């Protein structure tokens, strides 16, 4: 059986985290082909998220691990979860479970079969099904267009919160990723593509969380700064 760590970055998720974890745990029990472990990566939460997560960990200690990360940022949560993993494959998904859980096997199997070292859920493929706002859809399209034209990234949906990676590949790429925030995904994919890692995208069914606390203008600014930095400094290469 392949060992897989499923990392869920969480910031102030007290309203949904228990429901999400129990739903994911139920899915794991119904899909015993691999050995899954749920990693709740809590970063700088100021609400009751940590206490809820620790209660779940004490209830299911062999299947759930809690990481209390003092620094805020989705990137630092993914980085910490993946770099400290002993599993063969790492994945991460948005903690509100916007992506349909049926796609977990679809982002894992290409790695097991050596078809890819990184597999990304994509909301931009023909067979994808997406419920989101018009504004988010437009911003996502513009952002991915900018990535293609400035940094040459071929993946059409770099920011989809649903990805998997071979852990040994993650530990080679992550030290070169500077971002600890929302640009982390894009930077990781750009570096991976530059260094010849095989990346595959699969279509997903996706429903955006309408109650998200994400501040869109702040994220857009972070994205643009990240692209500008990589254009200026160049895309790093992994040392031999």
C-alpha cells in the first residue's frame, strides 16, 4: 500500500474544520487501497480551530496529525506539511473541501503509475465542473494568462487548491520556493517545470466557498509581486 499524507492548511476554520475532517475520514475508510494520513496544518489561527483539531487527533490518533504552525500563510502550511512528511506521496487540498473527494485517487494514481511527479486538479479543463463567482473566474483566467506569458507555465490552473506530489520531488523543489503565501503553488510549479519534472493536470468538480475570508486585492498584489520577482531573479535550477 502506498503511504499518502493529505495536508489541509487551515486558518480560522472553526466553523467548518470538524465537518471537513470527518467527511474526509469517512472517504478514507471507504477507499482502503492506500494508507492515507490526514495532516491538519493550522497556521496562526486565532479562533478555536486548534482545539477542535486536537480533539479529532485524540479521537483518531493513527489517522490524523495536527501541526500547529505559528506563521500565517497557505504556502508555509503546505511547505511544513510536505517537508516533514515520511509518506511516499504528499497532497494538499483546501480545508473547506471545495474539490470533490472522488478526485483524490485521480491525482494520486498518475504518480503511483510514474506518469507524473506532480498532479494538479484543474478547473480549466473541458471536463471540469465549477461553481464560482464571475469576478473570481475572470481574475483566475487573467492570472493564469499572465503566468503563461511571463513565466511560460503550461499548467492552465496553477492555483487550484488540490495537488499531489512525490515527496522526494517536493523536498528537492521546496527549498527553492521563496513564497510562503498564496503564490507558493505557482512558484513551485514554475520551478518544477523549469527543472524537468513531469506535471499532469486532471479535471475536477469544484464548488467555491462563498463564505471565504480571502482578501482578493491582497492576493492579487502578492501574485503580481511574485511574478515580478521571478522575472527579475530568474527561475532557479535544482543543484546536481
